[in-house]
C-alpha cells in the first residue's frame, strides 16, 4: 500500500471548504443499501474502516474526511478489494453533516465513531472543531435506537468537551468503558499507544 504526501491539517473554515455536500444516497454508494450503517467521522487514510469492512460484511461503512487526496486513495483501495460495503466521502463535517445525513432512513445508523477528532487544540481555533453542539444533536437525532456513539482521543480537554455535548442530549445514555470495543485500532490509536500515552474513551447509547 503506497503512502501519499498530504497536508497535515486543513482549515475547515477556509472559503473553499465551505461547500455543502449533497445528501448521501445509500442506494448509489452500496451494493446492499438496507444494511445498518457505521459512520466514521474524520476517517483520514481510512485504514480502520477498510479492515472493519473486510471483517463485517453485514454492515455498510462510511468515512467522512476533509482531505480529498486521502478520500480518493481510500476509495481506490476499497474498489480494488471489491468492498461494496465501504464508501469514503470528501466533505467538511463542520458545515455538511446535516445535509449528508438528511435522507438516511430511520434507525439505519447503528454506530458512529469519532477517533482522535483533533487537531484544533488552541482556544483561538475552537471554531474549527468538528463536533459542535449542533453536530452532536444531528448525530444523536439520526442514530438508531440502541445505536452507539464511540469517541476516543488522547487530548483530555477535547475528550471532555465533546463528551459533555453528548451528555447534554436527553436520549443518550453514557456507558462507561476503558477499552475500545472494536477489533481494529486506528492509525492514530496505534501511534498514541506506542508512545504509552493515555487515551480517553467514551461511549453513548440511544435509548
Ligand atoms: C487526528 S486525525 C485522526 C484520523 C483517524 N480517525 C485516526 O484515528 O487515525 C483527524 C482527522 O479528521 C479530519 N477532519 C478534521 N476536521 C474535519 C472536518 N471538518 N470534516 C471532515 N474531516 C475532518 C482530519 O483531516 C483528519 O484526517
């Protein structure tokens, strides 16, 4: 698998990223559009979803990512491996989440993962963070009953900030966890674990 050179971060508030993506059409992107959906926000090179889609053919996986070259390369690999249950979308979650999910059938979205939703640590960059109050509500609204949101990051204050937004949503119940429930680690997760740094993990279930 070749590695491509890409910008480390892009500013989601830059004018050319303020486009609204059209609604995701599950019939167009998946061979079996009726399968439950796992949505990964900030999928980067997409290797977590690639392995998950190979392991679980009864789920459709969607990765949302703002760095286009990563999305194109990840979709190329998914096609090469004939993974008809995997799709990556070039989008800016900060402005497009509502539109992207608007045509999802009720109760299809069973899992949402937010792995290391960094990098905007500085206070003056807070407006660039993709999990806003509005996005937390949109995610909770579309999540299926019994569906789960999983969040992990090594940046403690960001973990608390985002978890706090989900805690305020009435029909979400927090489930205490320490380990990831997934059989696959993300690239950032592996890197952080290799450094021996702590990872803060949270899970919420829709009741
Ligand atoms: C620190 S990386 C983590 C990547 C991966 N989830 C992992 O755990 O290895 C965060 C990712 O979120 C993406 N991202 C940040 N803001 C975004 C936005 N507004 N819309 C879509 N993707 C975004 C970044 O481009 C980056 O790929």
